[in-house]
């Protein structure tokens, strides 16, 4: 039985919805961005304003090399990543959890009894889902946001984990919610976790 499930996802693919339902069905603790950020704030080294400003952003120096500083001299986003990494590990140490996002699949790669899942979907499916969640925005604006979040997640993953976001090599199970449907994805993850 896998008692730690991580879910990485494309924006709009339904990863959070799937993660919540998997946690509910298995009786696991559900942990997403808000809970991890809250735990990072509780570490005491960051203010709420700092966290909201830099969450999932890559340092400006990305690609140009960055000199090594001690913890307090690192760019804030580096400190935020480290605080979130520690929070993800603390949640995982307790087991029986579903962790969505935050590159948890890489952070927890050495943990036993894990199931690392990636949820992708067609652009049309993602656009349609996000249009329903953002009815006041034009299709063009939603699509722009979709692409922007995708680019940010790819860069963030590459910068902090030196891996490729969405590459099947870094996951145990890759599912396409646009082809399988949300409910089938939940079923497949739960069945796989029980192996």
C-alpha cells in the first residue's frame, strides 16, 4: 500500500480536484499549496507578503548562474522553496497523505511507499475547465493565463529540482484527465495506491 501520494499537474487539468477526491476516498490527509505555504510561514523566516510575492517564481538570475550565499543571503524565493520543501517532508513523514504540487515528487523521491502521479490534459479541456472557473475573463485571457502558469511551472521545476516538469521519468503514473475523465483518474490512482 502506498501511503504517500504526490500529484503534479498541468494548470486546469483537474489535479487538485482529483487529489482531494483521492484523499477523501482513501481517508488520507489532503495537502495543497495553501497548507504548505502556511507551514512555510510558520517556520518564521518569511512574512505573508514575501510568500505571496515570490511563490512559484524563479529568481531573476535563472540561467546566468548564481553565487552561493548562506541561507539568509539567498534570494527570498530560494528561502521560500527551502521552507516549502521542509513542510512537504514533515507532512510526508506522517504518512497517509496526498500532496498536490510543490515538486513533492522530487522532494520525496527517496521516501518509501510513495506514488508519484502526473495529471495532464489537452489544452481544449483545460481551457474549458478554467473558463468555467473564471467566467469574467475572455477566452483569450484564460488561455494566456494557462500558458503563463505552464511556463512558470516548467521553469520553477527545472530551476529548483533540475528535472523536467511532466516528464514521465519522474512519475510512477501519468494520466490524461481529458481522455480518462476526472472520476476514472481518481479510480486509477486509488487502485494503484492499494497495490
